[in-house]
């Protein structure tokens, strides 16, 4: 099957529209395709001499690239017209290409049967089995209502609705690397459309997805307006510099639904070019401040080059922060929830690889906690309860992913409970349980994923949190601290075998104190590192 792509963008391979076309062809997955890049071709305008009808039938009198193009059109099975919308129609180079197809039709007048227009010319070649696709981006926020002229023309050329079409507004966003999260999701849908097209036709659901706006109208228009870097005042010749345009555009990405009742002022200081901007994040949007600065709540000090690389996805923001390529001072929660505030939140991040709900630490803790709570007060035979809980953990947690620590805990707690029942001794199994529990935390510090990280990573972007040095350092320290605490608990439990009441107090107070320390440390330590501390 031969796919022929006519790239009608004067920008050639920098075209936004061709990105959609490439995604569509990838989705079709039927091998090679050929592209005619009209921006690189020599195609003169039709002279209107009708030489191709009366002097050299089927052959144009102009000798240029169109001679070869006509042969390719005749040979192709699927012809994709990829082009930007120019003045609500096709760009001139594509119109030239279309006009120069006159040799492909016969001069004789024919009636139309599809109700389009008032006449037609029969084809000189049999084009009946071919499938046509139009793929185009345009600059306005939506494609809706902008393609009447294009569809009017192609209804005449291909037959009424005898072609597939994907028209997408906000086209210039496909050229912005910093928006890849949003645009690549759209391109994935275009690929899906390609797969469906080749197996029959694009489904209603996919069409509905394709008509979704990449950004809401207001947000897109603010972003687009900011991108020009010029003022609305036509007498002003001032042109904003790149960092100004870039930061103002970033401000337009602010997602006002993330507003939590607290106004924030983010200050960005580009240290390499010594420029400072502030973004006031409010209930109804942002204010972009370039002078008369307010009191900032979060200050980012970064070279502009670094910040741009992060925004364009060339550098991971968290990794760069861990490498001290930039620093953050003040309210660090803005950084932790950056994607929520500035719009690139990926819904998949909250899911596990298996598609189940993320693991919860309670599934690992419950068998132990029940064991430790029951043992000092009730007899050894009551160990049947933690034994049952441990055995049933996979059932209770059927909807959740289980970590290796959940499994190890359930296994160890079950074995210890069984030993308690068999031996009738509660003291030694309890000491051993603390040793096992503490050792599990400590051993996890020698792995790529310290124990607590296996659970909390889902609050910090899923697997990607594991490449975040701040997150990892914090979790290694906490895992080591918890491991140490439980080894101490083992010693205390052994030493206080005959002092159940004292032990019972300590066994509640010490973990509670460590819990409070954890809550403090997991906030304070990343913030401390981000402010430039090593
Ligand atoms: C000369 C010119 C005319 C344009 N006319 C329109 C238009 O009528 N409607 C529209 O929504 N966008 C219009 N645009 C914007 C382009 O359609 C838009 O930037 C598109 O994404 C460019 O696609 P490309 O990168 O594939 O060339 C126009 C752009 C230019 C340069």
C-alpha cells in the first residue's frame, strides 16, 4: 500500500501540521510512506493555457517537479494533504499544486451526482480506489468554523465527504518543546486515529477526543498573545527579551483550579542574565510582575539556560535541583506541586505499572502492629489474630499493588505468630519481630528503593520520583532512622521482658515520636537541600 504525503506547509519539516501527519502515519503502521515537501519543490503556477487538454493531452506544458508529482499521485493508494490553514484556506504552494493537477482530468463537461456544485470533469485516470486524508493545524484556539473554504474545495476535488479530515486549533503549540506533555498526548490520539483509519474508519470516540482543545480558550489566547513579545500599542517599538516572553508564557500555564485559598508570589531570578520576574498566583489567574516587586513567597535562583532546559524537558527539574543547578528558598510546597499549579499533571503518574491502586503502608504495618499490641496483654494463643491478618493481607489489599515489603512483612508476621502459638512463648518472638522489622528497613537502604519510598513515591510523580535526589536522600535517611529505632525497640523489649507496663508505654511513645519527626523531616530536609545546602 503506497502512502503519499503532500506537505503543503511553507515551513517544510518544521511544520506543526506534519507532526500530526507523522503521528497518523505511525498509527497506520503499514510501512513506508513518501513525502513531497512542496516548500522544496519547483512548482510554477498554472498558466491557464489548457495546453494539457488540447495540445499535449494529459501533459503540462510547464516542465518542473509537477511532472513527477502527477505520476506519484496516480500510483498512490492513500494521499494525505498536510498543511496549515492560511487565510481560512490552503497555503499558496498547495493551491499551486492543486491547480497543476488539471492534466489529470478530461476537458469534457460532466454532471455531478453528489450534489456538489454545478459540474465537473471526469478523471483521466481511475482514482476511484484511493483514500484521501486532510490533516491541518491552524492558529486560532479551535479549528471549528475555520475550514469551510477548505472543505468546500475538497468536496469538489474528492467528492462530498469522500475524505477523512483532522483539523486542529492551537497549532503553534506543537512547536513549543515546553508543552510536549500536552501536545504528545494529542499526537497519541492522532496515532490512534491513524490505526482506526487503516482498519476501516476513525471511531466516534476518537473523533471526540481529537476535537478536545489542548488548552482552554482563555489560557491559550493569553499564552499566544504573550509569545509575540510586542505590545498592543502600535507606536511602541519595544520588543520583550526571550526570558520575559518565556516567563510570561509560563505564567499563562497557571491552573487556577489549583488555588488553595492562599495567594503565592513566585519570584524567578535568572542569575546568568540578571533578570527578575514575579508571578502572583491568584484565585482568578496570574499577574506577571516585572517591576515594583512584591514580597515573594518562593524564590527560584537559576540560570535562564537551566530553567529553559527544564521547561523543554531536556533536564529533569528535581534532578537539576538535587545537583544544585538552581536553588529554591521560601515555600517549597510550590515546587513539590509544580505540575498541579502549572498545568502539566500527568494522570498516569498516580497509577502503578500494573494499573492497580498504589500500595499503602498500612498493609505492611497492620500484621506487625496487631502482633505487638496483642502479645504483651493476651496469651500466646491469641497470636492466631495477627496470623490470620497476615494471611489475609493479599485479600484485604486486592485492589492495591503489594510491595516486596508487604509480602515480607505478611510472611514474617505469620511465621512468628505461628511460632508463638506453637511454643507458647510471647517474649522471644516479640524481640525477634522487632529485629526482623528493623532489619528490613535497614536492608532497604542498600537497595534502589528505600522502604518508605516504595509507598510515598506515588505522591511525588510515581517512578520518576526515584530519580529525584531530594526525594531519595530524604527517604534513605528516614528508612535508616526507622530501622535503627526498631533495633533499639528489640533491645528494649528484651531488657524489659519483665516490665510489661513500662515497655508498653515506650513501644507507643518512641514510634509516635519518630512519626512526628518524619512529618517534620520530609518537609524540612528537601527544602533545606533546595536552598543550596549540601
Ligand atoms: C499567512 C498566514 C495565514 C494564516 N491564516 C490563518 C487563518 O486563517 N486561521 C488560523 O486559524 N490560522 C492561520 N494561520 C496560522 C497557521 O495556520 C498556524 O500557525 C499553523 O499551525 C501553521 O502550521 P504549519 O506549521 O504546519 O505551517 C496563518 C498563518 C500564516 C503565516
